[in-house]
C-alpha cells in the first residue's frame, strides 16, 4: 500500500543501511549497490514497525537476477 516505509539492510545482525522510502499509489522501484554480500538480510518495515511480507526484493548482478 501507499505510504512511507523503512528499508533495513543488515549483515550478520548489524544494520548496514536504513532508508526511508515513499511509495505512491503506483508501482515504485529503486536500486542501489551493495558490496560483500554474505548473510544479507533485507526488510521493508511499515510505520508501525511491522515487516511488509508482500514486498518484492531482487538481488541482481548486471542483468542477472541472483535472488528474489
């Protein structure tokens, strides 16, 4: 659903990056580069701190989808 969400990226239990993303009523996509991906966890969290299970996260290397 539309609204503001937090994107938490953690590795081995340590938060590497926290971003606030705003999603409108239409599909939104964004990307950024991460390095040294081992035991990576990505969570999208709503304003009440609940994980968004329906979020789609894809890891890509160039045009290749590594994980989804």
